[in-house]
């Protein structure tokens, strides 16, 4: 997605060979118009599928997911990273390890919002080691739901999460695949794989 | 906002005299079309103001804020509830106590995204004791920014956060003000105060 890649080149900061900071439009400050375009792009790429629910994880997945949900007319469910007191014990749970933050979080989704009739698209801001997506796939499997695929805003192509998931037969659509962050310079994989 | 009140009556659950669960459309599952209407309603109520930035707090404030930001053409900044490793120390910080969860969280916003030239609208899903809004007002004050007002999706009118903030001269626009949750029944304050 050229608009996204241009934004990453203009505003992204390669803080190290593995950390890309995109706080100006995705992770802390949000560019709503770009989120709308991202939602539209996901909808277009998955237009061959009937999607009943968008599944994501708080917090940075929420804005692009909401725009996608608006476009395709489907509700969004975001997994919570810890249990809230107003959620009862009626939960699907899994675990997600963040290598960036070096913490393992419990994630949870109410059983009220996913079931065996659902055709789910999983959305997240980043795909690196694939931990968050694996956790969400686990939750979808617990619900007996069908996952049509995974939409990722930025994939770190130099980490192996995407490769492993594709080898398992998961359809991944990444709007920008970063090839390298070496020497503070962001380069992209030319063709997005499907 | 009648559409919102109807949704609360239809899907909200008064779990106790103080806890209203709206997980089906706002706090866990999100209704994107309702979020769009909510964004539009905030834009309409504050159409007399020039707004340069929407300030909210993760996670449930993000969806309505992004829709508002899209409508008025302003970026959204969401305060994080704890420090992320990809954020440097260049932060405005404050503290927010949640009576529902009985925890005090540090909240943080990068200094890169708020400054003295900003006209900020603060958005949140709930207003009860006013703790989250006070934390966001504190952060806006640290930035030297002007706050044009606060937009709230659901105010608990039987708790005193809204009253105290209005007494301090803060403009609060709440789209639904709950009068009571007694006996499992949700009732609203008839006229939304300004």
C-alpha cells in the first residue's frame, strides 16, 4: 500500500535494526484518514470473503479495525490484555509474549462475542514474531470460529512470524512489509506476498 | 443522543447500582456505525470550536475519537496507561485512579504530540468520578494547550465527576447521562446539560 509506505518513509523512525517507531500515525498519535484508507485496503483485499467479525487486540489494532468494520458492516471485538472487573469469567483466554516489551500478557475475549458461526478476520498493527496473531488464532479456535485470514498494517519481514504462519496455511495480507531497518533506513519487500 | 440511549436500553446491563456494562458496542465489542454517529455528534456539538487535536485514553476511547478525528480532520492522541519501551522519556505523565478496577495507573503522552498551540478536545467512553478526564486535563495543562471541552459517550450522572468538572468551568458534552441504575433498570437524565 503505497500511501502507507510513503508515510512510514516520511515519519517512521528505525530506532534499531528491529524497532520501528510509528508513533506519529499508528501507535500513539493516530492519523484517522490513513486509518480509513487502511480499512478500505483490508476490505478490498478480503472482498472475496464474507466476514462476520473483526478480531483485534488493544490498543493499536482498534483504529484500523474500526474503520474496516465500518466499511464491511461487521462488529469489531478487541481482546483485552488483562481481565477487567466488569468482564465475568465467561472468557476465551490465551497468552501473548511481547519481545519488544519482554512481558507475557494474558489476553481475553468474552464468549458472548465469538462463536462457531463466525467468519473472522484478525487485524493487528504489527507482525513480527507472530505472537499476538497466534494468541488471537488460539482464541478463534476455542470459539470454533473460521478465520478467513489476517490483515497486518506493518509486517517486519526480517522476523519469522509471517513466514511461519503462512507455512501453516494462514492467509496473511500485510499492507507494508519491511525488509530491513539497518543503519536507520527503512526498506520494503517489493511485492507483498499473499 | 437518542440512538445511543436506545442502544444502552437495548443492550446495556446494569450489573449493580453503579456498574453499567456496555460491552456489546463500546468497551469490548465495538459497533463501528454507532461510533461514526457518535463522532459526528461530538463534531456537531463542538462545531463552534476550532480543534487541532483529539486527546483520549486507551482503549475504549480510541474508536469514538478516531471517528471524530476523521470528521473534523484532526489527529487523535491516546494516552497510554503504562510506558512502552518504544516511547522515550520525553513524556507528559499523570495518574488516574479507576474506582471500578481499584487500581491507580500512570498515564503518559509523548511531548511530541501536544503543545501550546493545540486546541484540544478530550474524549472518553465513561465519566463517573472524573478521574480519567482530570488526568488528561493535567496532561493538556503540562503541554500548555487549550482545552475546548470534554466529550463523553456515557456519563454516570449519579456520580459527581461531571458536576465537579462543570463547577470548575470545564465544558462537558455527554451524549447520554444515566440518572440511575437501581434495580437493574437504566434511566437517563432528560436534558443533557452543557
